[in-house]
């Protein structure tokens, strides 16, 4: 069984993994984003016969088990080569040494996988293994969409319903991502996303502070319901908008919500995850030129979305 599934949230990855593991099969569930892998692992904790980790953690795990080691270069160019290309060969060699095989391979975020990774992953399949690949081209933030090819030839099963966002958020995310609006939403009604423009990051800091006051003090939301995302880390010297965080306690672990703390991270790091309320801050001209960033950031919100952008960002 080989199946390509094109769609967003709620497409059934965890249910599929549980079902195959319940049949006594050995199952590998992998993805690109480390935070998403951590989230999926927590959801599937304790399921026998199931391995959950992102691609590079999988390579590291098997390379160390096989005795090959996982030595990441310090030079930037060599480091990129290692993670983009060399890891695939390392996985091939480790799988051969260990003789490890899975009855079922489930890949999420498949649009961020490179062709060499597919070759390596296929060697982990037992004879007649089942292979399921879930992908959403609109969320390909780590690899150009035009360069991606699926690991096998098949007509994708397209899931057109949006199971995460309330319709106003889903429509806004589709507009930002320059993609087609889903035909169906599980939640039809909700507050319209709010966009606030500012002349500079100092003014944006004030806007962020006020949005947080409104959500937490006036509306009574719990801090752990709110996630703040940005194209770049809030600790960057240029991220002056982060001064608006001075009245809240922040949590840098975007996967695990902590009572009384507001999670904060990058758009790229939160891909595949979701929250009740999302504030996308720090949007500048460069971010406005990346519809895939805007789509991923906006589509993380289930119930409420706030966009804080500089004038001229094109938001």
C-alpha cells in the first residue's frame, strides 16, 4: 500500500499510526520539524511497536546505534551539506548495519523532504511495507515547492476540508499564502483576523503589549492559550517588537504549554502545530515576500489570529 495524502491538519496521521501498531506492525512516523515530532511523540507515547522522530533525529539515533556516530561539522557550508545530503547516506549505512526494517512508514511534512532522503527511508521498509506520505505544498518553508517530488508515483488523495481554522482565519491564511480557499471548514464562524500596521518595531512593541493586555486581562484568556510567532527569533538584536513582551512570562518551548506562560517561537519552528490564539509579529518587507511563511504562521490559529506588520510589508 502506497498512498500520497495532500491536505492540512486533521488528516489522520496519528490515527493511522495507532491502527497499524495495534495490528502488531512495526511503524515509523517521521517528519521534518523537531517540534512537530515532539508533539506527535507525546500524543503516541506508550504505543508499542511505534517509533516517532523527525528525520535528522532518526539518522542520529540509528547512526549512534550502529556505531557510525553522528558528527556534525562546525563549518556552515559543511554543516548544510551534512544535514541536506550526507545524512541520507549515513542513514543508508546505519540501516544496513542494523538490519532494521519497518512494516509501515508514515511521513508528515513530506514536501520538505529531499529526493536523497526518500532513497534512504525506503531502505527501512520491510518487504511489501506500507508507505503513507502526507504533504501540503503551501507549507513548504524549508524547500522550494518547484523542486519537490514525491517518493513514488501515485495520484494524491486530496483532503479539501479545513479541520483546524475557523473560516475567517482559514480564508485569511489562504489569501496570505496565495492559494485556494478550502471548500469546507469544520468551524464556520469566528472573529475576523486583526491586522495592525506600524511604522517601526518600537510602535509594534506597543501594539503587541496592548493585544496581550486585551487577551489576558479583558478577555480572560489563559496565557498558555496564546502563541506568538515571528519570522526571526525574538532575541535577535533587530527584533525590537519583543519589548512588548515585558508584561508576560514567556515559554520558549513551543510544544509544551506551561500554565501562566505565553509560548513564543519562530513561524518555521511551529510548523505543524496549532494554538487557540496566534499572534504573528515582526512581519517586515522580507516576510511579505514569502507567502509560505505567512500561510504557515496564520494557519496555526484555531480561534483567533492577530497580524502585526510594518507598513510596506504587503500584509
